[in-house]
């Protein structure tokens, strides 16, 4: 039960990151690479994006 909740929260966080990446004014290749990174690395990708990459990519 708790694993299912963590899994669903991970999916929600990844979707939020993907939508935030798509709003950025960066190039298409950068967006694709960031989306693949976030989706492939799951929680680590979400944490990397939220704490580091979100501030670097404008």
C-alpha cells in the first residue's frame, strides 16, 4: 500500500517536471534531454531538476 502511494507521488512529480520543462524557453534538444533525464532517473531525476537544473535552465 505505501509503495503504491510513493509510486503515484513519483509519477505526479515527474509529470510536474515535464510540464515545467515544456514551459521553458530553451531549445528542443535541451527539452527532450531534460525530459528523458527526469523520466529515466525517476526520483533522482526529479530531485536533480527541482534543486539544480530548474535554476540553471531559463
